[in-house]
């Protein structure tokens, strides 16, 4: 479906953000840029291997799109594994948070838009450094296809009045509607 210069397509959306980038920029700009270069190099290598495209790379934020939720999660695992395997600048670990969701993405020229990108961004914010957070939709799509432990014990219930994702996860279900569950992939390493 396309209208004018825009097109809408179902994608696995992987969104990542570097942990502590702003702090590191204030402390040591050269180390911050070196860490960012390391992340960009890993994304540039890993994303295409899994059939994805790196669509956004602004500051310390990276967005990659995949034709498959399975490949988006495999890429996320490979990215985290690669970053964990080698030290960053000055021996520090380079840690990122990754959120993965699947849904429609609207492409308009070189820009991408849509709730799916927004959901992946929110998932990224609740991931622990060095971890991956999946939407329940992605979890259902990959749970029997990915050979890694996915812990539902660490699921966060997101409770909102709106059928889209809230800005913050809440712990109480008092008079609110349960909309989605987010599950973290626990990387063993």
C-alpha cells in the first residue's frame, strides 16, 4: 500500500541506544565517539547478515528493519554478543539496550515512522544495559524458533488506558487495562 511517496510495510523493528552516552560525552568525548564507532561497526556487519537494513543512525540511536521478527531477534542477539565479546575504548564494555517489536512501518523518502518504531523505542528504554526486550507479539513469533532462553518470569506488565504503549511501565493493575507483556531475552555469557 502506498500513497504518494509513502509506503507501509510489516517489519521487525530493532531499536538500540547506547548506555551512558551523554555521561561519557561529558567526561571524555573521544572515548564516546570511539564507543559509538564500535557500535556502528557492529551494526553495519550484523544487520545485513540477517537480511536487515540500518535505517536510522542518529547520535547513539540505531534503528534497523527486518522482514522477519525472527531475524530481528537473531540480529539483536548477535549484536549484544559481539559487543560483550570485546572491550570498548579504554577497556570499558560498550553496552546498549535493544527493543524489538513488529508491525507496520511507514517509509516516506529516507524517513521511517509509525507506532511500531515508537513501541520499539519504549521497549529499548525498559531493557537493562546489555539486554534485549521483546514485545509479546515478537515473543510469540520467535519463541519456538530461537535457541536462547526467554524468561517470562521477568516480564513487565504495561498497563495503560490507551491501546498503545505508555511512556512508563506500572506495577499496579488497579482499574486499568492490561495491554501487553514485554519479555526480556536473558543472554548467558
